């Protein structure tokens, strides 16, 4: 446990950059859709949001979810610490419950007005690729981490499970946002278990009825179980409009827009 908490940042950062580079190469070779924005400008903005969000998180919540898991283990807090299950069972249970919790957090981001204001920065991206998977407003990142910390403490999630979950969640977010053409057959098989790029792309449609579907990040079960699953966008993947109805100009490409727009009194127009 001491090793994991000490080298958590190094492990996660290494895997993050390997996956980011890998998915970027794959989507460049096998793209699903043509881009509508300048890739370099978008990536600079989305990458800057990652850096600012990470620094904000370290400043306001230095112990984060891993630290909360270590605290729960040390003091015997949480439901799993009341059981005598083997560690592998606890890890599997924790991963499933945490993934469902993230599904409901995502639903809340859309349905609670103040949360939606910040989550819209993610949806305002008019292209969708691997960089969209890490495009989140710093305030949303902090809120999300607080929610995960509460879940980790209440459940008594093992430290190893938190590390695995964070890596899997991050990897799945980059995968299902990637502009990758898997092929209809492969997509149909994979989405029986995992959220695929085609499945999640529906969620980034500018059509509100489609934006409020397919909330899952990793496990594809939750949307089917809770009635939010939509197989395909009405306009098709090649013709659908990505982003939000009121933000179909260049504003979301800029870092200043992405950081400051949710803080304005009126969240309309560009």
C-alpha cells in the first residue's frame, strides 16, 4: 500500500501519456469522422485544461481518493472493511460500485443546473477525439474528486482498487471519446460490455434528446439498466453535429472561453 500511495502519480501519469499517444495515433490512421476545427488549437486548449485541473486538484484536495482509501484502511472505515472477503473480491466489488457511482454522477452533471453549467465545457467541444476525454473545467474536476472521495470512504475501497479504478476510468474516457473507426461488427460486440466510441459519441450530439443519453464511461450495462441507452444518433455518426446548439462557433476552442464562460451570469451564445 505504501508503494502505491508513494508512486501513484508516476504510475498514473505514465499510463496516461502512453494511452493518449496510442489513441491519437490510431485515430489519425483510422478516423471515424472528419474534423471541423483546428486540431492544434483544440489540443492546446484541452491539454491546458488538464494541466490547470490537475494543479487545482493538488492544491485544494492534496490527499485525493487514494489518500481517502488509505485513511479508510487505517481506521477500518467503510462497508468493505466490515467484511472478511478476499482482497480480489473486494477489488472487483469496488470497481463495479464505483463505476455505477460515476454513471450517476454523470447524470447529475446534466440534471443539476449549477453542475451542468461547468460540465457544458466538456460538451462544447465541436469535435470529439481522445483529447475531449480529458477536457473538463477545473471546478468540475474538483467536484468529481470530492464525490469519489465520499464514495471511497463510505465503501471502504482498498487502495489498490482506487488506483486500478482511476486508471481504468481514465483509459476508458480516452478510448470512448477517441475518433476511431472500429467497424460496425467490432463495435456491436464490444458495446455488450464496454462503452465504445460510437456509443459515447451519441452523448456528444448537439441534439438535446441525444445529449441526455449514454452516460456510462466504462461499463455499458448502466445505460441499459437505467433506461438511458440510445444505440445510434438520428443523423448518423458521419452527419451528426457534435457540441451544443448555442456554441457552434470558435469560442470553445479558446482556453479563456473554456475557463471563464461558466462563470458568466448568462450561459448563452458564444
